[in-house]
C-alpha cells in the first residue's frame, strides 16, 4: 500500500521560505513521477508542481514558477518542495501525490491516485 507523508509546513512571514518533504513507501519510488498540490478554503485543489521519475523534467503552475522548486532524492524515497518568496496567497494545505501508473507524468489531479495527509503552510503579513 502506498503511503505518502508530508512534513515541513508551518507559519512563515511574507517573503519567507519553507521546504516541504514527502516521505514515500509502498511503491517503486524511482519509477513514479510525483506531484505537489495545494488546497485553501473556498478554492479547488490546484496543481503546484510535478517532477518526473528521474528528476530530469519538472512542471510548475504559473503562480509558483520561479519561486518554488520541486526535487526528489530517489535514494531516500523522498520528494521535496522548496517554497521561496512566499505570498499570502500561497497559504494552503500542501499535498504530495503519486499517479496510478509508473513512468507517467501529469499535472491533472484526476491522474493522481495516492495522496498524503497534507501539511499546512500559513503566511503572516
């Protein structure tokens, strides 16, 4: 059974930084693309970033381009999201997710079938 456990969320000031981690188990980690999504009250869950299985290709949502960086360590079965220059609108619960199939990259929520419990990011002004 796939298990994804996020950590690293917290309270940070506008303009600050955080690094989120997602520890994965129950899957052949190095064969899966992985994604980060976020959800804030009153909005739909939205895609943030995706990284392919070997880390060579990344995809970012426009609101986070040039501020967030997705990365992975296949030796540690861990996915990361570095959040820089944080804005109030970045406040949300951040989720890591894995798709149904190996070697398949997507930015669509519907393609991701395994989800972590989320980690809260709060931004103070």
